[in-house]
C-alpha cells in the first residue's frame, strides 16, 4: 500500500480525531490546576462567582475528566509507536525522536509549567523498543500487571506505615529548593499565593523546585507504572491494526463501551463524590476505586469515539477535531502558556479567583480559539510549528513547512 493512499490517510485522520478529543479533555482537566481552585478554603469557594454551580460542575468534571484523558493519550502514544516502527530500521530514529521529546518536556517544565507530562512520556518511551520482540500475550499480561501495580505498591506503603516511599527524597529536595513568600509558611496555599503575584522570573525559580514536587507526586501516585502499562496496551492495538475496518467491529466496540461504562461510571461517581463532598476515601481503597474508574472509562471513551467514526454521519462532524489532534504538541504547549498568562502574576493574576463554572468556560474558549488557529494554520502549512521542529530534529534534515494550496494535508 502506498504511503499516502486514501485508506492510510483516513486512518491517520481517525487517530488525529481521537488525539484532538483527548487534548480537549486534558485542557479542561488542567484548568483546575492552573487556577489553584483546590487551594481555596470552603468559605473562599463559597464566595466565588457562580459558587452555586461550582460543586456540581466539579463533580461532573471529576467524574468524566480526571485521569481519563491522559490515559487516552497514553494509549495513543503506544499506538503511535507501533505505527512509527512499522518500517524497518526505525528503532534508532524513534530513540532520537523520543530524546528530543524529552528536551521539549524539560523546557516546558522549567520555563513554562511544572505540570508537564512530556518528559514522563519520553523517559518511559525509551523502554518501548526493548519490548517490541515480546509476543502479544506477553505484552498483554505485562500491561495488565503494570496498570494494576498501584494496588500492590500502595498496599506496601500502608503495610510499612508509609516508610516505603520512592518519592520521599525528591520531596525533601523540593522543600529545600522551594521559594516561599516572606513571612509565609510553606504548603500548597503559600505556593498558590506566590504564583498569583509572581513575575515570570519568580515563576521560573519556582518551576525548578516544582520540578521535584512534580516527580515526587508522579512516583507517589504510581503514574509511571500506569502510563507504561497503557503504552503497552496501545502498542498491542497498533501492532494488530485494531483501528482498521471499524465498521466491521461494531459489536466488540459496543461490548467494550457497555462494560467500560458499567464498571467505570459507578467507580467515577464514587471517586467524585468523596473528592467533592466528603473527605476522600482511605488510601488503598482510593487507589482501587481510581483504577476501576479511570481505565474502564478510558476504554469506553475509545469505543464510543470509534463507533461514531465508523458512521459517516458522525465522522464528518468529528473531523473538526482532526487539525487540533494533528497539532497536539503545539496546542499542548500553547495551553500552558495561556494558562500561565491567565492565572499567574506575570499575566492577569486570576489564580484563586475562579471556580469550575468560570475556568471550564475559559478552557472551552481556549479550545475554540486553538481549533480555529489549527484549521487556518493547516490550510497553508504541512505541520504545526512544534511538530515541524520535532520532525526536523527526528530526521535531522530540513523539511518544507509550507504546502501548495489545494494539496492534501499529509499525515504525521
């Protein structure tokens, strides 16, 4: 089959659609972190604009957003790896691609926002070439073990009275390096207060300490194991081309959708209830319910999107997300820049002033503007700015950015 055959272009467009939808979910979930809503006291939350809507919207966003879309992105990363190495002699090319993704992640974390996910993806991505020779059954078992490993790891934490804590040294370093306002105690609220008034120089200083906090949190939440397990799950999907001929897979997709929602929705409701209206679940129970919430819901989302794409009447509508997904790296970095501008002292300084009713609305506005930007950009250019740069670094050659008018948009 030729490289730019219509069938292949359609498959890449489908993956761009899914990636675009995932990026929208990530943006809306990240708005809560940008705004520092969780640092507010109960009384402060009650005094916010549209406070009567905030708890309801927080419950909805916690149910349907939290953890689900970064998991969807993780699966897509594995699918992308499978497609990238489909040609011979591409392992070293992939390694170089991942090396530069790591550099993007470091720059993003230190210069813009310490909530970066790119570096984690890159570091875990280096392990994927080592697993390409594994049989499907081996990959599937390893994927399940990694995804379920947080239950075992948190059981060890509880059994050892939290003496087992891989992220403790990073947390100690973060506390030593953290920047505090004069006369203020440490803690998350002090950090939020600082960011509300911080200029860009202070943001960068704090990002260096935040880098350690971020990785301490990633280890504490067992994120690397879960993400690698999802990578392998995506690798299985990509290796077996399960995204091809979706029209013939409607019954399996419906079963995945129904099972995913049947398990994931009750668990997500429970998680959201205890996060929003109660004091939270006990640690080990929280880990278990979170697992039952995130992974089944993510699989249900994938099945729902694929079922819609398999039908012409819905596919034509979902195509609007394709340019957004094609420029996912550029849009992800732009979202961080805009979020920092809106909520940090170097910009509008709106941290601690907006609840879900407003920060979700702002997130949707950012999405709408980015979607418009992507559609306009790709009329004249082959790739997004950062996608183009990343592609050139990967292949280590100059590549054209502009495209001829009326020339079909190429896949990544």
